[in-house]
């Protein structure tokens, strides 16, 4: 009987041994899933660009990247390239636009107002918060030229140095800027906003160019910005006296 019992149990033992690898295969999809998720996380981390030293410095100064409030705003910092009146790169490694939080919130509001008028249009920022170190470099370039009067003397501090000014235009969704009659940082009377009808009569501006400027002023002023006479592209978020009283200079 003992021999018969052994013979009967032997197939069950063999069958049980053969089935053990199946239990191991059941766990492998879980391991594969964990491994796959790890790869995905690593890929996402690698895709996030590192912030530049200037960007980190501006954040330490309390400024915010405007894209953190509205990523649809276009940015083309002219002083990060040679495509500016100095023909020199003044922002060594900065490509993002930073502003004081008050100014950044107003800019996001202006973008919203513009999108409500025409979803295909967007604000295009040429310059925003500017450290005094850059202001000094800029002034040094122009101090012995006719352009000197157009650049704030570092000893007097400009609104960009508080992060409370922005230079910008309007562009289409493909990045093409609307025609404003002059280029950014054009030094001449055609850049002014107080005599546009006269400039129209003199043939220095067209009606379309004036209307484009008016659209820019409309959304910016409704969002709380202040214009200046000589530059259609320049807007201040607060008055100079308010900036001096309430805001620290970006050194």
C-alpha cells in the first residue's frame, strides 16, 4: 500500500514542480511596469531645461517669469541678442522675461484682454526686468553717442530696474509682429504716441500702424499700465514715485 501511495503522489509532485515557474511569470509585468514608469519619469526630468544663472538671480530678487502666469505670451528678448541698437549681447544667458509680481499680473491681464479681442493675437515681449548691472553696460555703450538721452542713467534708476516696465508689441500666433510704424528702440519722433495724427499727415505713419498702436495701448492701459510719450512699446506698471517708494532695485 505504501508503494502504491508513493506511485500515486509522484505525478502530483512532478506536476507541482512544473507549475512553479508560472507563478514567477505573473510578477514580471509588475516589475516591467515599475521599470517603465521609472524611465518615463527620467525622460520628463531630462526634458525640463535648467534655469540660467540670470534667471535664478532674478527669482532671488523676487521677480517672476511671466510664463508662470501665462505661457501664451511670446518672448523675444532683444538684449539677449545683437538685434538691438547697441549691437551687443547684454543679457549673457537670459532668454526669459521676468517682472515684479505686480507688473507680471497686469501683463497676464493684458494678454487675456487681447485674446478676447482676437484669439490669433498675442503680446510679444522685447524687454522686461533689467538688473542694474545690465543697465550700466547699456549706458556705457551709448554714453558718448546721440543715443545717450534714450537710455536711463544708472545713477537715476529706470523703471526696468525695478522690474516694473515692459517693452513689447503685438504679434500673430506665428510670431509675426504687427506693423507699428517703427522698429523697437527706434530713436526718432515717429516712435512717439502724442502726435500720431500729425505723423499720419506727414506720411510717417499709416492709419493701420496707428490702429495697431491703439490696440496695444488699449489692452495695456485697461490692464493698469501707464504709457510714456516717446516710445510706443514702453509701458510702466506703476508710477516712478511708487516704484521708488515700494520696490527694491534689481542690482
